[in-house]
C-alpha cells in the first residue's frame, strides 16, 4: 500500500500550498485594511509599501544582512564546537559535569540584554563586533551542550564494553560509539542553536547600537529614528527570511543524514530478525 511521502502533488500542496495560500490571504487582508482605514505609512505601512522599501534599499539592506549572517554563522560554529566539547567532557567525567553544568544553566537563564553592556565594556566599544559574537555564542551554546550531553549518554553500553574488550582508548570510544549515537541529538540542537545565534546577534546589535558596523538591527534602529517604518519592516522581513533559511537548511541536513542513519539501523534490525 503506497503512502504519500510529501514529494507528490498532494504532499506538496499540504506542505507548501496551504502556508502559501494563508500568507497571500493575510497580506491581501493587511493591504486592504491599511487602504480602507487610511492608516498613515508612519504607523503601519502596507505590504506593497514594504516591498517598495525593500527594493529601493536593497543594496544597503543586503550588505547589512551579510554582516548579521556572518556574525551569526561564526557564533553558531563556536557554540557548536564549545557545546560539543564540554558535552564530551561531561560524558567522560561525572565530576566535571557536577562542577560545571550548574554554571552553564546559570549562563543560559541570564538575559542577554542584562549582560550585554558588561561584555561591551570588557571587550571594548571599539571591538563591538567581537562583543556581539560573544553574546551570540552565549545565546546559542546551551542547546548544544544539553542535547549533546544527553545524546552521548545514550550510547549502547554493550558496544562500549566491546570496544574496551578490544583495547580501544577513551577517545576511540567517543569517536566510534558515543558521537555517532548522539548524531540525532546534535542535529536537533543545531536547529535551535542557529535560531538562538541569530536572536543573540540581533539583540546584541541593538544594545551595542552604531558600534556594530551596519547589521540589520542597526538598520532597524536607523529607520525607526527617521520614522521610515516601511524600511523597518523590510529589515524585519530579511531577518525573518534569514532565520527561516537557516532552519530549513539545517532541517534538510538533518533529513539527509538521519535518513541514512535510520536506514542502516532498520537494515540491521531486519537482518537480526531474519537470522
């Protein structure tokens, strides 16, 4: 019996058609409401005005988008490396986990806005981009740490014992057993972490103000000061699009890697059942 896997016409309509239809209806209702109520553009511009502002300011806005994207990606990679590294340490040392994990939790629950001024002062106002990167790393770090710590502990104990029986080192056990077992946890954490890295970057740019070169957050501040509300919305559209693109890219990576991961596990299960 065949099942729809989301690649046929029906699957495409369910996955993309309905959201697209809802978006078009929403934008149409928005434009109609603004026109009927004669709402001033400096209060709430319509989608057409926002699109016009996006086209007119495309060059500067795309340059700002690149600044924000670059900082986000750097912070995301650093959070990925640091989170995975500490998770490996915690999986190998219960003492280290008990000593350090509470501080990681404390760092996670501390609002970025509260510590941003301190980071800016410590790093220096002339190094605002470095401060923004640090704050974005702090925002994106914990999901990787928490998920990877849990994932590394799900490794098959029998397989670990087998590796030890053949004289494998601790590093070989980590790379050969624990990390492959934690792959689904890592990929899930990456989707959350990338979004938090973007949020951390934008919040830090807001706090740092004009010292952060020309990120999208500064474009929003600049447009707000000039009452260019349509330009503000255009920058927000780019930010939302960037966040969605990051999520989709990592979701595609997760699907690609876990599809083969599940296929290998299913194949092993079927061979075990037939033997």
